[in-house]
């Protein structure tokens, strides 16, 4: 698989020369930054895109340097485009991207209520306007807040086995 010839894979302005990655053109002058770095907009790297990238690179038997270059290149494209372009490349290499990203999207469709648990606390969120409060678990479990028949319900993750009644 060659990414450079694929129109869905954005090109990277770096080349592997000797030790490490160096810029192809516009080297930085003394006391100044390279043109390649100044005008480039960077985006956060999406973990789903990284998972797709690593799976694809592993199947295509890329070198570590090529894989690192591809990960660095993810910062040059928006997150949604990162996922889309690597999902397309996975399909082209015989990998089903839905099977790769399933752990990120799976949901048990059920939950255990935290109402009445001794570990639930209400914290005030600092704002300059009206007071805002939120519920948190003192044991740092991530809570899911849902609305059921006009009532707020807090759900514990499946991993929580720490429920203690307040009474």
C-alpha cells in the first residue's frame, strides 16, 4: 500500500533523512521558524483515527518511521476527516473499520442507578452567572446522566461495584 499515491491520504512535507524527520523545503533560518510550521493549522488527533491508522499500518507492514510519520500527519487534517480517510484506507486494505472502532461505540443499553449511593456528591461549578451544580462520584466513576419521565437519573458504569446506601 502506498499512501502518497492515494488521493484520500494527505501528503506530508517531511522526508526521512538520516536520523529523524527533516523538512523538505524552507529550512528555518537562524533565529526564525520554518514557513512549514508557521502557517500550518494543527488539529487534535482523534483516538479512533489513530486506532484505524495503526491497524492499517500493521496489516500493510509499515516501518516504525512510516507509522510515526502518518500519526504526526494526522494533526494537519480535521478530526472527522482523519477518521474518514483512514476508514477508506482500511476498506481498501481489506479491513472492516466498523469492527475496529466497535469498542469506542458499544453501549450496554442498561445501567444501574446511583440514586441513594453514599459516594454521590453535588459540586458547585464556578461560573460568573447563575450557580451551576453537577453530580460526581467521590470514587471517580464516570456517571451518565439521563432523563426519564421528567426526572434526572444518574447511572453508574458497569465496572462500578462500590454502591453503598446512605442509610
